[in-house]
């Protein structure tokens, strides 16, 4: 699995960076959100709990997925701003993968 960042933009009002990316996973299944979050966190040199995936859509037949993430300056900033369903989607999968 390879993650390629397509665009990055700062959003100082919400204390975050908005990232659009492509995940190349040819001849493999679509990677889990946790795997993608880990790869993005490593690529951007931030903590995993600062990265929140908003979208991850697989392109049919080409082995790519397109996605969007928000990278906050801190976990507290993310918990204050992100909708509850996005927080649950991102953090519940993280706890499932460590269990």
C-alpha cells in the first residue's frame, strides 16, 4: 500500500490541515481506515490521534482509493470540532485493531 498526497491546505480557523490523498493498493483489497490513518500520520509526522479520515472511496477496477483527511494540531481540537459520527468511526476502528 502506498499513500500519495495530492493536496494539502491549512485551515487556521479550525486549527487543522486538510489533506486529499490517493492510496494505491493494486492486487490487494482496500486497506482499512486504521491502516490508512497510520500511513498518513507517519507521512505527515503527526500522532495518530490527530488524523481523522473524512472519506475513503475505492475506484472500481484500478486498485486505487481516493480520500480526504483532516489533521488537527491536537486531539482536543479534533474532538471539539469533528462531528460525533466521524470521531466514532475513526476512534472505534483504532481500538478494534489494537484489541
